[in-house]
């Protein structure tokens, strides 16, 4: 549950080091992803290795699409919203989640 404290600190730092509008888009996406993770980890009775995959399968697409839409709203064309970008971003995160899940198993 302490992730929300760390997230607030990261949001503050990001806001001051990056373009504030990009920071808001990034933090919004990250917050939705972390909230999803928090819900899965706290309310699922599954083994940890399975919770990693479940939370990632839900949170990663949401985070990816929200960050792409947010960035495109702030800086059109910076990260184009297309199926290639979406699949690469989701695929790389899910591959990482799969590796973590296997290590935990």
C-alpha cells in the first residue's frame, strides 16, 4: 500500500523535471496502472506468480493506451497512436511480467 506514497513522490519529481503536461499524462497512466495492480494484489487470492500476470494483463493495456492518448493530446505526433506502438509497448511489458512470473514460480 506504500506504493501510493512512492507514486506521489515520483509524480512531484517528474512534474518538476519534465514538461508539466507530459508529466501529468504519464502520472495519470501510471496511477491507473498502479491502482489496477493494487486491486489485483490486495483482493485476489491467487498465488503471487499468477497475480503478476493477471494485474499486468489488465493494467498494461490501460496504462499504454492512456499514456499514448495523453502524450498525443499534449504533443500531437510525439508518440503516434497506432497498432504497432500499442503492440510493442504492451508486448514488451507482458514479456517482462511473464519472466517475473516464471521467476516467482
